[in-house]
């Protein structure tokens, strides 16, 4: 992990971009990959980056140097995606719905109630729909999705109110990521969708700017949201993928042997992360309960029904006709 200020990052962006796009002969000493991440260093996703870095460094005899910038050091998720587009960053990791800002149809991969379980979601990476979206992302934005990782099953938390069904969400100020599908889901429940960047979430909850939020259990735990939220409501409304996003020109500047090493390291790291996150997820309900949260098992169907009645139809034009059904049938 490396530390850098946002000001320093912005000031160095042009220099970094120049280095990424410089001819490989000028970078014969090795490949430097700058990887920005919103999550805390204790999260399996950040630990995955460190593992990928160690594997790549060892297998390349030090030629591949992956530098990790976690914990929102470089700004919001959007800031980092924009930096990957410009070449100031080589990699970032984010949700499919957030990356949908760059290619709208991608948000379907993180749609509520689409996937049955993590194994079902994992099939998307080998699907023709995903390949087509990846090709379009490269063509339009110069970015490539290198891997799909499991980020967990998302649940609600609330600060003061017991939520046992969607009816209890009427007028509830729910923090959601700044993503249209998440807003539509919250509104289908009758909640007031309130977009807030993740690195501002703890403060917003502690000050009562919002009534609650939704995230996977490992994210709730590593961000210590249990300190500012009383109730954990096991809605399981989204099985979330996170995607490794890379600057395509930077990838092409890596020689074939080192690119193969990098791809192998990413595959190993993703496999470890998915296993580790699933293991943590299985134990975290009891841990969060022990830490003081009250766990509620709500009427899940009351949450599911209005979302499926409204959201797929609302976004069919954006996602492409038949895309939802094709992915659900994988």
C-alpha cells in the first residue's frame, strides 16, 4: 500500500499518464501498475490487490510493480474511474452499476434480484453478453474488464427504526450509491433514495443525514458501520459483483510474457478473494450481533416483489431487450 494525497494525485496525473503511454523501450526496467480502491485495507478486496501484487512481482522477477492506493486516498469511485480513462491510474475496482456510468448497459450485472447465488453470478464472466459489453467498453472508453469478483450479498442497516417489511421503508432516507438502478430499487420500496459517496458514508450515518444504508456484510464490518447503525436487516436484495477495470492502452504496452503473468496473478487473487469473502460473510451475522447490532429477518418477498414489478421494465431500453432474461437464465 502507498499513501498519496488527492492533491498530489491530481498534480501527478499528467505525468503518470505520460508514463503509462510511453513506448515500452522507455519502460524496459519494468511495468508500474497504479491501482486505486475505495475500500479499507482490511477488506478482502484490498487484500486481493496485495496478493496479486506479490504473485506478479515474484513470477516476473520484480518487473511488475503493482502499487495499491486503498481507502479512497485518490477520491471517489468516479474520480478513480475517470483517472483510469485518462491513464493516470492503470486499474481500479468498482461495482457494475457504477461502471454503468461509462457504459449504461453494464448496470444490469448488478441489478437487484437478478442472481440466485454467487455461483450463478460467476457465470456472467463467460457469457456472450459480458463479452459484448467488454468489447464495447474497450471501443468506446478504452477500458477493459479483466475479472468479475464476488463482493457479497447486500443487506440493509438502520440507525433507529426496526424494518420488518418494505412497508416500513416509506419515507426512509436510504443511502444508496450514486447509481440510477439503486435509486429505482429504493423508490420501489417507498424509500427516499439519498446518493452519498462511500467515503462520506460513516459521517453521514453518524450525523443522521440518512436513516440507513445497504451493503454486503464484509463492507459493513470493515467500514465499522455497526458503530453508527443499530439494526441489521437481512434483505439480501442484490448479489453484488465487483469488476477489475483496466486502461486498455496500458495493458497493450505490457509485453506478452508479463501480461500472461499478470493475468495468472489476477486469476489467483480473485479466487482467493471470493473464497475469503464468502467465509467472512458466513460468520459476520453473529459477529455483528455480538458487536451490538440487532439482527432482523424481514419479509423478503415484500422487498422483492415491487422491485421486480418495476425495475427490469424501467431499464429494459438501457440494458437491451431480453438481456435481463438471458442473464437470469444462465
